[in-house]
C-alpha cells in the first residue's frame, strides 16, 4: 500500500545511480518529483506540494495538480487545471487503437463534468455557460449527460446542494494512480543508491531542480569560456 511518509523518507535517503545522465537522469528526477509532490500533499502540505510542480505542463503533472486541488477543495484552481487537461487531450488525440481512443474520449467527458462541478462550487455562471456552449454536444448521449445539465445551471437554479452531493460521488482525478502503477512496474529497472553523507560529498539538488550534474558542469564550462 502507498505510504506517503515512507515514500518521502525513501526519496530523502536515495539518489539516482552513479553515471546516470541526460534524458535518463531527467526522467528519473521527474518521476521522483511527482512522488515527492504526492507525498507532501497526502501529508497535508498542499502549498509546498503544488510549488514543486507549478511550472510543469506535462500530462501527469497536470493530473496530479488537478487531483491535489480537487481534494483540497480549491475549486478555482481545480477548474483551471481541468481545463488544461481537456485542452491537452483534445490537442493530442489517441490514434493507436479503438480502446485507447475510447478511453481518451471517456476521460474528456469526465474532465468536462468535473470542471463543471468545480465552476459550480465557485458560483461562476459565466464560465459554466461557456462550458455548456463548448461541450454540450460532446456530453449528449453519455452516462453523465443529465448530471452535466444540472451542473451548468446550478448557480442560477440554486441547486448547489445537489452539486455537492454529485461531487462526493465523483472520483478524484486518477491520472497519478495510473502513473504510480506504471512507476512500480518500471522501478526495478533502476536501482536507487543511498544518499551520500553531506559532509563527505556535496548533496544532490532537490527534485525541484531537474538539471543533471553533467548538464550543470557543461553549463559552467560554457560560462567559463564566455568570461575569457
């Protein structure tokens, strides 16, 4: 089972294997940053968690940001990030198989409904009207069509109690859970090494800094040449 405190401790006590550079190093540190973000949020350190991924626009980070804001009841921020997720899916259509195409379509429908719920809970009728205009055709014939129609009219109809009930029945954005399962499968291919003692060796940069030691050394060399 996922243990946020244990996950943070493991991240603090390990580092990528020696000799890991370039894109492989970036990928490992990116994954560790997501794990740290989730761990911090699950321990109630919401602002600290969100600060780690505030500049990231990759799909998993967007999903995690939406999930954290949703769980924390930060509806404006959740609505904004859900819009980013919808835009991302629409700009990157799945073409592999009928199954993956349907999964993406279902995901967009879910994100539209959740964005509607978040907007309703902020009382933003103007944005709800825009949401309806943009996606009512997409939502027609889906299992959540009726719920969507209730949501987009909630502020002006005074049915926010129904929205809160609906919100409690809608699962959190689960993109991070998908990432976590994938990470567990792939993790054995990379063995983390114990973190060196700080007074014997310089500490590695935190997960917030995704530049590899080799990349930093190359940058320093360029700066040195420019000075001369």
